[in-house]
């Protein structure tokens, strides 16, 4: 029995002994277990949507606060100009006539410490004329494209006298300028004559009607701010008159036929803006009249936009055709009546076209004060287009004391805002050079009587500098390209590109057109107002109420 029990015990011990695995199999199992453990690590905790929302909100809030603080700082700096230097009796007097593109560009670049500057203009503001068509249909507020002249002058180092008056006479013999207050409210003194050492003549031009009967009496212009406001009032008046009960279909069609005369950028942009007004607003507020609105563009030349490439002209014409804007080329206006316009068609036949509104955007001519100034130099001023100037923009016959820039001058360049702006910036550099020359001449005059060796050496040095300052580089215009809005959120651009031109059109060009105009505006205030107006119209549409 004892032996049997010991055998059973030995068998159980053998059975309970753990089996020994091969080393390679054991290590393989360990590696497999480790890998599985690593891959089975718990995933990172997911960020809740609420936390993400708070992070985005915080970032947007910080950016908004930073941007708002920066704009507030810039606005306050613009609103609170510092103390200026008073007029210096030892400095020469520079009189600037006008406050348009040329005069404002000159004023922006001019160092007023070199002169006692006086500005005389019938308007105490600068008008950004390329956006006038947008004002005419309510896309922009009138105040958005105005910049007060004093905004520029109060930020200069030396005081600049701003006088709101119209120049009536320039006497080059006595070097005096006469002007008169032409505003509605006048004081006891409304006329004045002041002397000048240098005169910048930048009075611009007025609308050329070619002596066509009825243009002044019955057409709207697109030259000044009041012209755009008048056109907007008359356009809305035509709409309300057409909506009056009992109007015949023929009378409704007449009232809603808008005729734009002039195929340049102003006429093209105005036609495009009118089309946008029709499609984006009038169809909602005047659905019974929208189908009767008709826009016709009249141009005497064979094509519109002659300053653009043929490709862009064709693109504009095709866009207008899609928008149902009639383009009448080789067509001349013979008369503008109260309720119609008389046209001479390409085949020389005469047609009287009924219409409710005629907008005249064709041609410029010299103002009366410009013609009278030219008449005082009969031998040197014979150009009927404007004042003849030399390569340095000095008026021929004035002995270098009168400069003419902008539309009032007759140069080889087109009378555009871009040309006038570059002329103004160029003239600021010329006037700075002349101021240095005058200062050196005065110093040389003082040293004439001195016999000291130091004085002789200084005089010789100054005479060398004076010889260099006598040479003035001529004005050279650098064309930066041409832009025009053609409606339907499309624009065209003809830009210089290396040795050729880059012609482009479409929605992307429209965005470039807007960004280019925003950057061209002179102040942050104007940029903010224009951008806000564009956003407002995009969200809420144009206002159709009539004052």
C-alpha cells in the first residue's frame, strides 16, 4: 500500500509541474504582448464643441478689439492735428487756385515750410470724381467721396490759408489774384485781391456742350457732386411719375428711357450703375415698372472707350448687350428737348427719341477765368484746348511765375485724374527745388559785399549748387493703367505689363477695381466710409426714397 501511494503521489507531482516553453516562443509571446499593449493605449480626450466655440470667440474678440483700438487711435490722430508754424514774412507766397486732383496732390506732397501757402477754391473739399456714377444711383453716400481741404492743410507743418471763393482775375503784371465769395451767405467783404510770388493754376475745366441746343437746360451733367445728386433726384422722379395711376404705356416707356451721352469711362460706368440699380433694387420695389426701364448709350465715335484695347471694347459691348443696354455709336446729338433727344444716326437720318432723362458726359472746355488769363499772353497762348505749358508745367509767357496743371492745361496727355495727380506730385518737388534755389540766391546776394576769404569760398560753393538747381527735370507721365466698371459686378482693366499691356475683365477685375479705388482715396476716413457703403448696399440694397 505504501508503495502504491508513493507512485500516485509521484504521478500527481509530475502532472502539476509547469511545462517549460522554448525560449524563442516565450520571447515571441512577450513581444506580441508588448505590441498589443502599446496599441491598446487610451485615445486622447476629445475637445468639446463648447470649448472650441469659446476659443474661436475669444480669438475673434481679441482681433476685433485690436483692430478697433488701432482705428480709434488713427481717427483721433486725424481729428486732433497739432500746432502749426505761423506764416513767415521772409518766405515767398504760393497761391493755389483749385482743390481738384492736381491741387490736392500738390498739397499732399508739398513742404509748406518753404512757402506761405494760400488756397483759393469755390469748394472747400476734394471730390473723388471716379466714383460719382456710384453716387448718382445711391450706391455711395455723397459724403463718402468728399475730403475737406482743411483736413489736408491742418496736418501740414506750416499754416495754410484756405479761402472758399471763385477766382475772377489773374494779373501777371502785378502778380495779383482777385477772387469773390459766390456762396449763398456773404459777409460785408466778398471780394479780395492778394499778391503772389508763384501761382499754381489748377481750376479744372467745365462741361463742353458744343453749343447744342437744350443741353444746359434739359440734360444732367456728371462733373460735380451736385450733378450726381440732381441726376439721382430726377431718375427717382421719373420712376414715381411713371408709377402715377393712369399713365399710358407709351408715357411710361418714355419716362423710363434713360439716355447717357458719352462713351468714355464716365458714361460707361454710369450705364453700368443704372443697370445694377435696375436689376438689384428696382425689380424688388417697382416690379410693375422694371420691364419698361431702358438704357441707351450714345457715342459720336465709332466705338466706346477709345483709350482701351480692342479686346476690352468688344468685351464691354458684349456685356452691355447681355444687360440689354443699347450702344449707339457713330450717333450725334443734335438737340435735347424736354421730353426727347434728337439724334443724327450713322446713315445721317434724324430721329427724335422720347426719353425721361438725358445725362451728358461728353467733353470738357476751359473756364472763363482760364480763357481770360490766356488772352493776356496772345503770343504765347494760342491753344484752344487750354493753357500751353513747357516741359516743367510752367505757363508759356509767364517767366516761370505761373504753373498750370490738370484739365485747364493743354499737354500731350489725356485730361484724366491720373495725369493731374502725377502733375501735382511732380510740381511739389519742383517747388521744393525752387525754394532751395531762392534761398541760395538770397545768401549769395548777402555774400556779394563781403571780402573775407571764408565768404568767398562759401559763395563759390553756393554758386555751384545754384547751377545744379537751375536745371529742372521735365515732367514725365507714367501710365499706371485704365480701369472702368461696366456693371453686373464686372470691370475691365488695361494695365501696363513689361513692354506690353495686360487686358483683363470680369468679376476678379471688379474686385481689383474696388481695391484700387479704395487705395487711391486720400484718407482712412474716406476708405472706411466707401467700404461701409458698399457693404451696406450689398446687405440692404440702395435707398429708393426721394428727397
